[in-house]
C-alpha cells in the first residue's frame, strides 16, 4: 500500500512539473498589451536601459534618437547624425495583439564603434509597457536565440 501511494505521489509530481510552462516571456494574460502610435513615439528619446545578456545602458549614454511620424529615425551621438527608419505595426503573439517597432539604421563609415552599437538596436521590438504618462517605453526583442534583449526608451 505504501508503494502504491509513493508511486501515485511521484506520478502526480511528474505531471505537475511537466505541465508547468517555461513561458516567462512578455505575455501576461491578465494585462492587455499596450498600444503605441507614431504620434506617441515622435520626439527625442534616450536609452534608459538596454540589456543584451548584460547591462549595456552606459554604452548608449551619449545617444539621442529622434523619431518622427513619417517613419524616420535619426541617431545623434558625438558629431554624427545617422539616418534610419522604423516601421510600427501590430502582430499577434500567443493570441494577443502587440505593437511592434522595427528599427533600422544605415551604416556610417566614419565610426565603427557607433555602427556596432546601432547594429544591436536593429531589431523588431515588441512594446511591452508604456509608463510614466507615455514618457517611458519598454521593449523586448521579438526574435532571439538567447534571452531576449530588453530596451527602455525615455522621452526628453
């Protein structure tokens, strides 16, 4: 009788462990995803947090990003202005509709360091939160083989 009880208990534990989800992604089914518009994104922003497996925020402290409502973005750092573009669209992820911001920059031959830093930002970013009356936007990298990159922009 004790062996049967132990087997049943072990089976239940295994079922519980296997049924647990490792879904610690952006999805929180209790809260609907935020919606971001081009008007909200328009303006000058700084990176207030950037994690790519490690905190890289300080690498971007001199950068300013100017978004306008016609899909243009400009990165300003040192004496450089690097043009780019963005696309803002919605897409369904795990049954919920999220706002995606797809950012790209052209390569600037005058600074390899700046190009490498901007390359880290060329992504499709999922809007995960809009905070502080719209002055802070939090993003998570849409596609990643590693833990996803995390990006927070704060409006100036």
